[in-house]
C-alpha cells in the first residue's frame, strides 16, 4: 500500500508539493510540511511538450521520498500509457495522477484523422491503470465552472472517473471556496468515499498576469483578483500572497479535504514563508479563517472570484432536439435492433469486404453519409449511440467521455467553438438522457481501427 493511501485511510491531511520536470536543478524535498506529511508530485509537460518525462525526473530524487507521478494523455495513445505503467511499476511508483492534459503547445489539427494530435482520455487511462493493478490512482477535476452546462458536464465526467476506478481526486487550481465546497458536497451526496485534495498556489500578481496572458486552461483569474493583488503589491504587502495560501490550506483542512496539491512553491525560502503563516494561523477556527480570507480578497457580494457572467443557462435549440430524436430512431432501427444486427452480420461476414476496393468504397460511403450530418472523421468505432449523436471527433481533443478541464463559460479551450460536451450535457437534460453521460464508460479507439468502416466493425463485434 502506498504511503499516500495509508494517510488517506488514517484521515491524515497531507501536502503534495508539485515539482516540474523542466526544472534544471534538483530541490530539497520535504517529507513533513508545516507538520503535515508531505510528498512530491511531478507534473507532466507543463512548460513544453518536450519536458523530461516525470518518471525520468523522479530518478533524480531519493527513493525514500514518496512520489505521485502525473501522466497527461496529450499526444499519447493507450500503448504509451501501458508502457508507462510497466515502467512505473518497475520503478516502484505507486501513486499516479492521470489526466487528459491541456492543449499540446504543438497541437496538429491535421488534414485527416491520421495526422491529427491525439489525447488519451483520463477515463480510459484510469480504466487501464486499474486493470493493471497495484496503483493508487488520482484524477483531476475542475469545479470552477460557471455556466450550468459546463458544470454539469464536469460532474457527469467525475462520475465516470470514479466508476473507472479513481481512488482520489485533485481539483484544478482555484480560489473560489464555494466551488470547492460544492465538489465536496457532490461526493457526500453520491456516497463516494474518494478523497479529495485541493490544488493551491501562492498567487502573486506576476503569476496571475502570466496565467491570463498565456490563457492557462481552466484557471479563473478575475479583474477583481488582479486589482487586489496590484493594490497589495503597491502597498508593499506582497507577503499576503503566502498568508492567503496558508489560509486556503487551513480552510481546506477544516472543510475535510484529504490534503492539498501545492503548486509553484518548491523553493525552500517560499516554503518557509508559507509554513510560518500556517503555524501562525492554525489556531483559528473555520469561521475566523473564512472571515480573514473574505477580507483579504475584499469579497463583498460573493461573486468577486467568479467570471462574468457568473451563471447562466440556455436550453438546447429545437433543431438540436429534433436531430437527436431523428438520429435515435435511425440508430435503433439500423444498428441496435436484433434484425439489423443479424442482417448486418450476414452482409459483412462476406469475404467480399476484405477486398481493398470494396473496403475503400464502404469507408467513403460511410464518411459521405455521416460527415455532413455529425462531422464524422471515420474513427472506425462509432460512439454516437453513447454520445447523444454528437460525434466525439468534433472535440479538438477527440474526447468521448466528457470534457477536459479547460473550458471557459462553455467555450472550448481551443477558443474556436462551443464545447461539445456542454452541448451534450444541455441536450441530455432536455431529452432526459443524463444517465448515459454519467454511466457509460466509452472505450478508447485503437490506432489500427482508425480509418476503417465503423459500420462493418459494429456488426461484426456487437452482440445479438
Ligand atoms: S464516432 Fe461515429 S461519427 Fe464520430 S468519427 Fe467515429 S464513426 Fe464517425
């Protein structure tokens, strides 16, 4: 059993201190941080797509230090993960944080499906790691979503991550305590026993500006926050950055979080400052800590740490609903009924379809008939029946199980479209199909299946 898992079992609040594999120096690693058990996490390709692999970076640190390694699915396939799992086992790494990851810096849109950058979804990564066995598996979750559909989509996917086998959850970096409380309430409401840790970071004005300038995915920095940080800097009160971080850690502990993931605080002098504030304020109760937090952030309405508009919802259009119903009827008739499956299996069992020309014509016919309707990219493993007939390939990351954490008020991280998972979540509510978005774990598409006919594959593999 990993040390991290045993801390969870003993209800010991712990601190995961995040290190980047792009650091060109090795920092001392603490095993106790402000009295809490501490361990290191190594993030995957944060600065560039070519950062050293976390597993290689971990070898620079003593074996005795407990480690949590990140594996981001960006630019990765299931085989990459399987290789990573083997290597991690050989290196006696027991704790993993499996995430889809943000947009690759060198993302290729590709002219066809084969050239496009691929992202291995966290849900599929968790399924594979669980099957492999022996790991304490963490997943990322972003509770800082302020449009109804994107928030619903996040929570629907969290159900799937838990069902796939997640042992613990680490939130996105964020400063809205109410959103953190909602995440915890969600776990309680659904009787999930997974431990949740909050990602925290001493937020300076420079860091806030950097995150805004570089549009760091899924992180909310509001104009009000910038104003407060700028005023503090001007008044020579920059150390409040660490006080605020200490308060957030103590608040999380009082709220019952299992710990925090401490980001951007790896230098000994930064850690000392943060620890000193934790020691100074740890005698306060939750009420007093929250009052101080509210006053430091100059919160008056409660909306200051949320983006504008703070909350809105909009129903799916009648066209979207009608399209769903039409495609549902067609799918049932041509793909799901016993007769359709029997006829399809009979037709595609013929060796005729092994011929190159026949396979090519079939693929072309499928693509022409589906591309204009749903944006089909001939993935070879049609998942429309599990995605409310919204093709997962129309997500730039090709995610089928739900959104990544990078949306902003329903907009895709890529910025060029509405997030298809928000569209799906909204539609699911209207047609009363949210269960499927919560329960159905959609398998990843093997590389060798891409560019083959999903019709043929469907009939030959589906059960009668
Ligand atoms: S999921 Fe279906 S519609 Fe989408 S690319 Fe794959 S085969 Fe085409």
